[in-house]
């Protein structure tokens, strides 16, 4: 058989191991993985390179169409492609999807705007329980739930959350839960404002550890009791995992999402960087031991997968207004894959871990498996080709996102994505994304089962 494209000479990585194998691709799908060199019309030479499954980033905010001054789909997905990410799951707080009509309008608007494949999430909204099943059947990937009012999205009380989880349990839909207890964050805000505090140090006191722990404990308990499936979003420190693990042991279907900022940034950096460290939950690491423990939890699977939680603002936007008022969020789609690849060079992860936490597990969790998440026959030919020895220093000028900056600027990374392949087509090469906008919408598991 003659394939359209072959990838030869590389070391292929999946979560279960690595081997020097070749890949044959036809019709955007992997048709062959093995030691023989497939006959093909086009050959990609991967000699000396590591070939990973394309990244699956399951927590991305591209602000499109509502706040495109911060980010949009063409730019954000170009950043994803250059970084080695071939699939994202996106939801936008400024233009939340709450009904099937919202989803339909967003899908129509996004047609032809994405450089990578994408699924879409909906926002859970108190009082909108009747929309859960229709949205799931219409193809959303998950429901995003807040336990505290953030980005203008209302928080769920425990009673609201219980009702939502019961509805998702009945429908078979997963949720992604942002855990911060609103009563504790509101009380802290009242005290800090009453003291006239405007300094950058308000952030870890306002969005404090207790608020995250209490909300996680409540959410995890309700997930178990409702027999729902949920992920605790952006787990910021090891103690949060204690409460997730306890409910897992009692039978809860709970995943735990990790993000690079909780491994690479320190709590005290907010005093020097201010709004450039305003994200929530904020960085919690205080010393090397905290970081080492987070890497350990990621390696052993307690933290099940990694996302960027890409929520960019420009430097100008981050500099406008008091620390209370500027946008929450960090740019991350440019740097999450590089951070994981660099972690291999630092012996914090193995290559197999990278494939597991940034491809296979998010694909499995959100209904994209067995199409996405691995280099196997029958899967989409989504690949990230990495030069494992390439060393480079990140500067703000290297950021493709509209943010135009990164909290990791000045950091040296080892290992670099040199080519990204989406369904057999090269969408980025040698540090440049091709703005072809051939990404397709991926309906969630609810639509597939309808």
C-alpha cells in the first residue's frame, strides 16, 4: 500500500512506552505503525526526533467572539499549533454557552477560524438545569462550574452544585469544577478592602488556601453522592489532592487537573509581579519541596492530566486599574507543552508521562478517545515532532498569543517542537504556524450516543 505521508526514523512515544517506529498516514488517519518504512508519496524525516501524540489541551479560553482584544481563535490556535497542540477544548466566560442556541451560534461563528481541532464546553448556570441534557446531546464536551462568582459567571452554592451534578449524572455528562468557596473569598475581600489594602499581596489572602480546600471537599463529596463524573480544575497544591483522593477511595469518579503555573511559579512572586501573577487559584508553591511534591503527584497519576487554563490579557490590560480590578488569568497555550518537555530533561517526568497527561488522559476524560490522544492505527494522525536536545530561551517576543507576554519569559527550556501535524497535514514547522484554519469541531460523547 502507498500512503499519502510517512513519518520515519523517529522515536514514537505513547503512555505505555517508546520505540523507534515508523508511521503511515492516509486520509488524515494513521494506517500503519511499525518497523518497516511505509511506501508513501511524502516522507517526513524524524531521525533524531521524539514523536509525541499531538497535545490535547482540555481547558482553554480564547475569548472569541466576545473579548477578542484579549484573544481570538485564529491567533490562539496558531499558538497552540506552534507549541505542538492539535486539539483544544474551549469555553469563553465573556460569551458563555448556556443553551443549545448559544452552542449552535458559536459553532457557526467559529467555522473556518481554527488552526487545530476543537471541542466546546458549556457553562453551568444556576437555574439552567433543564439545559444540561439538551446541551450534552448537542455535543458539548463538558460543563464548566464555578463555586464562586468569577469572570462574571455566578458561583454555585452547594445546593446549586448538587442539582447540577444530579442532572449531569442522569445525562452522563462530565463537569469541570473551579473550587473556591465564595463565603470565604467574599469575607476575605471584605476584610482586605476594609483595611484599605491595594498591595499585590492581597491575592493569596483573598483567594486563599482554605477557600480552595473547603470548596474541593464539598464538590468531591457531592460528586460521589450524585454518582456524577467531574474533574477538579487547576489543583494548586498537594493538600487539595488529599480530599480528592479520599472521595476517590469511596468511589467518586473524580479527575484532577494540573497546570504548569502550580509547578513553576511561586506564591511570593506576586509581590514583585503584581497583576502578571493574578490568576486564581493563585500560585501556592513556597519552596522546592512543594514543587517536587506536585511533580510526584503528576507522575503517579494522582494529578490525572495537564491543561494550560489559557486565559490571556495583554500587558496593557494587566496594567490598567487596581489589583482588585484587572483581569484574572495567564497566557499558557504557548508554553504548556514546552514546560512538560523541559520537565523530561530535568528528570521530573518521562516522555511516557507527557503523552499520558497531555494527550491520552484528557482525550479519554472528555470523549475524544479513540480518535485523539495516541499514536495508534485508526487514530487521527496528530503528531508533535520534538528535538529533545534543542535548548532555547523564551522571550515575550516568542509568544504567538495576543497576550504578547509569558510569566516564563527569561526561562531556558530544553527540547523544542519542530513540527506539528494535524490529521496528516503540517500546521506548524520550525517555529512558525501555518494559518490555514483547517481545524474541525469535535462533538462530545453525548452527541455520539444520541
